[in-house]
C-alpha cells in the first residue's frame, strides 16, 4: 500500500516531515530525467521492474505508470517545455541549477501535456524545492513560474509550437537527409504515441475484425485505442500473433520465396523477424549474442509454437557448416527511427554514437557477405533514420564488393507504401508515413532495408 512506503529520499537526508502523496513519483521522475539528459543513461533500463532504478522499483504499479507517463512526455516535448519555462523567467537559471531545472520540467510537463490537476503539479513541485537544500531558496520562483504557466497555458503552447521538438543535432541531420519540410514532418510525427501493431500468422482481415483493428499495407493489424495488457487479448495465449511495429515487418518480407531455404537471422532477439521467416517456410538459424535476449527469443518462439535453430554468440564468430541461402542482418543501430516509443534516444545518443554504430554495422555486413552462397540473398536493415547507417553504408560495401549487387524493390509490390521505396529500390520508412484513420493513429517506425545478392 502507498502509505507503507518509505518517504521520498532527498539530498542530505532531508525529508522535512511526513509523506506527501504523489511526491515520490515527482522526485523519482526528476531523478530519472536527470540521468537521461545529464548522464545519457537509457530510460528502458531504469524502468525495468526487476533490474531498474531502486527509486522506481519502490513505487507501486500505479505510481510507476504515472512516473513513466511523465518521463515519456517530458522527453518527447523537452525543447518546447524548456522554451516555455525560459519564456516565463526574467533571467536564466543559475549555471549549476540542474536539479531545479528538472523539477520545473517535470511540473511543466504535467501542466502542458498530461491530464494531471495543475494545482497538484504546482504544489508538489514547490514541496520538492522546499525539501531539497539545493533548491529551497528557489521555492518561491518555482511557485510563481508554474502558477503563471497554468494561467497562460494556451498562450504558451501557441508560442512554443514553432520550436522544433527534437534536439538541434538531430534536427540538423534530419534536414540534411530529408530537407527542411521532411525534417519538420518527422520531428512532429515523433510526438505522437505509437499504436500497437500485430503480426498475425494468418488472415489479417479476420483478426482485425476480432480485435477492432485495421489491416495496414504491410499486412500488420493495427489496434485502435487500447488500454490494458496485450496478453489479455484474444489470440495471445494460443500464439496467433505477436507485437511488432509495421515497419519492422518489412525486412523479412523482402526475400521472396523462402520455402525450403536455409536462412540466418542475425541479432535475432526478440524474434519477430525470426518468426516471420519460419512462417515463410525457411529453416531458420537464429543468432543472438546476449544470453538474456536469446532466452527471451526462445520463450517467444515457444508461445508461438515455432522452432528455429538457436545459436548463442557473437555473429563475427558464427560460421555455418554450409554457406547459407540467405541472411537477414537487422543490425544494432542508433534507433533514431523509434523515438515515438523511445524518446530518450534523442538525449542519450549523438553524432559520435551514430558514427561508431555505422562503423560496426559496416564490419558486420562485410563479414556476413562471406557466409552466403553465390546467388544468395542478404537483407540489411536497421531502425535508424540516418543515411550514414543506411544508404551511405550500403553504397560503400557495394563499391568494395564487385560480386555484390543491389536487388531493387519494386514500389508496385507495396501498394500504400510506394513513397517508402527510394529511386535505388531501397526501403526507407519514417514516422511521418502511413496516415491514421478515425480509429487509430498513423505513423510507423523509421526503418532502412536494402536487398543484396552475391553473384
């Protein structure tokens, strides 16, 4: 029960009185926000219910859900929230007032973007300031700024609407790759929470009708507004479908006829693409370096009633007894295409990370070319929006391997997603693609995929 939990922990052990409902949530949210934007720590790891941040794990389920909602919204809208706060403060916050900054951001997030009573957001932020020796002298400022934000909410939201909702470094890279208009559309699209997409074993139309969803051009079933556990839906227990963003289903569909072919899925966990390949008739060798992720992959395949040859280990050490008919390399990347569900990516990654990951992906692709037979197919993919992890990388590998050629994707084979096929015949989806309807939101993850063949 909430009243049995320990009071929120504040710097210097100052708890200043008894527990105040809701304070632990805000204190935890501020602490985790600081970890993301100041120390570039991934949010997913901190929100893990077993191995996550101790303050987060100490909360009950309802408070965890609220903490998560506050953090996701804060990170999605952070540049606009910071601009809103700055517009209401006569002089900038002191250089070392990062803790105060985080308290204001958490409160402003609730006032501007969440269905939380504004008076509660203000009162709890003032209480936070008063209980923290670093912020106590700013408690009146916190009260004044936030009360003014409540009064002028609509005007402030209109004023900050012109502020790009993504970090400057990312906005500049988007503009270089997609043009100013394209960059603006992608930046705005990442503000929309993603829908839940399901990959079904068969008959998408029937499952869409059963679950109140719609069938997408990828064959995925997109659910409408949904609350509760996905595992409670019809079909989960019998393994009739699995959760997989529509864009993530594309790479496995690019091989063509897979019946009787031996295909390796490298970096295979959590197993959605492995399952697709199995259902397409392939004998699949699923390679995964992480033991924990390999265990999760195995659990998912058991639920789905599917079998694959599982291999644990580094893909650079993987040497099949016979050359393969095909390889799917969905490579580790910056994940900038998944910011709708993982907005912390934009604050924990930077250009230097993209460069390192692109170099790793190129090494991987050059290695896996040696594992496929002549005439075999390689599908290289990732969930990055950056051409340095996609188009540029593939162009370099093709130049270095005269026996490797690109097999262009025909946009006519992808009705409804023709815009995602580039002039070179490579796939490039963005969160701004795939319009919504009256029952479900639009958008999809940003993905790149290229089909290559060894001559």
